[in-house]
């Protein structure tokens, strides 16, 4: 049991809602394992209260924070500085408080890439399709473009949002296309892809029967990554596996964005295996 003292340092999670988040379990286990006198607490902050919550981080001397849905983009204007990758992505998921100055970082993009490479997929020279154009898709798109993908397609239910994200990526010297999720537009792009990433919320509990596209469009040459980790194996991932695709769940991205945040706050290497085991236990996987 954690002993909270008057010297204990504080790290916050700011989101709305936050009750589903596994980050408190993961980060508190990491702090304890590293012998750090730190505690990680989740706060449900409604959008109008976001500036007050950030002022509170400073006033109460929090060491830092994670930021989650729906605040990752809105938080930027209340920070004192934003590191260049987070500024380009337009989303911050980690804040470091140094002497009352709040700096924003994005560890989602790096976390995604690390988990992808750990699974055995190197995106350099590959064709990728990203389903979705929200906050998570933005981090994945900038990560893949920065890692030297040969071509990217952003496919989204709302075509306009896909077009906006594709336009923002044009400076990165990767051919980027945008389309909607309709068969005639998307199917040929999926069939030509080496990697398909589901960055929509389709399939997330409680709507576990939803899939972002028909599995019949996939083939066994492909890798399929689903950012959803609740459930750990979505219906889409299960169907992809059954078609012979190599599949990656969202747990790795959750783990490695958290590991990178841990290092930003503490300056120490994260105890990744401790954190992974906490996540596997919480999601009901055998360890
Ligand atoms: P996150 O931060 O998780 O990316 P978000 O910014 O709200 O969340 O983005 C959610 C994404 O999932 C969007 O691309 C959304 O599509 P729209 O832009 O058309 O809203 C997509 N999405 C959500 N539910 C979906 C569904 N049932 N089918 C397909 N796409 C869906």
C-alpha cells in the first residue's frame, strides 16, 4: 500500500470522463516499482473548467499531468510551451511542470511507433491506411509520415476531416490521400496496403459489434493495428487474425505512451515490464 506523505509528489490525469482509464493503475505501479515518492490521480474536468484545472496544477505544485479526451487539443492554449512534435500534431497528452512553467508533449505518436516496431513492423517504405481523422489518428499519421512511410491514406467517415489532416501532412514529403469509408473509394486502397490502422472508436466497448470495414477486404500479407484496447481483441482484430493478417492491439501504444510520459516527469527509464503486467492483468489477459 502506497504511503502518502507531506513530501509526496503529484501527477494528474485530466480528462472527461476518466473513470475508465488504466493510467492510474499503470503509473502508480511504475512509481512504486521505481521507489519514487509520487502518486498519480485522475480528475474528471469538464471542458469549461480546463483553464482552472491547469492553473491548479501550477498552484498546487503538481509535477506534471497526462491529458486525455476531450482536452488534448484544447489544452494547448493554456500551456507556457509546446514541444515541436506536439505542436505539429496539434495535440498534447503529457505536461511537465518545471518551476511553474507548463510544457506540453505528445507521447502518443512515439508510443505508437515503438509498439509497431516491437511487434515487428518497420513502416519505412510501406503503404499505410489510417481509419479515422480524430486526435488518435493525427498522432498515428504524423508518426507514420515521420517514420518514412511510402504512402499514406487517411480514410474517415467525415471526408472533410480526412482532407484537412491529409493537407497538414503534405509538408512531410509523403504522398497522402484522403477518402471516406465507402467501398468504391476505400477497398482498393485497403487491398494495396501493407498496414491498416483502426484509429476510429468503432468496436470500443460497449459497442463491441462495430467494425470500421469488412474483413473480406483484408488479406494475409497485411498487418492490422487496432488502437482500441477495450476489448483487447476487437471484433475487427479477431476477423483480421482469422483472415491470416498479423494483428496488434492498442495495449502497446497505451504502454509506451505511458512509459515516455514517466520518463518526462521523472528523468528515469520506465519499468516497462511492471507497467505491461499491470495492463495485462487489468484487461484480463494471462501474464
Ligand atoms: P480520438 O481522440 O480517440 O481519436 P476523436 O477525436 O473523437 O477521438 O475521433 C474519433 C474518430 O472515430 C473520428 O475519426 C470519427 O469519425 P468522424 O470524424 O466522422 O466523427 C471516428 N468514428 C467514431 N465512431 C465511428 C464509427 N462508428 N464508424 C466509423 N468511424 C467512427
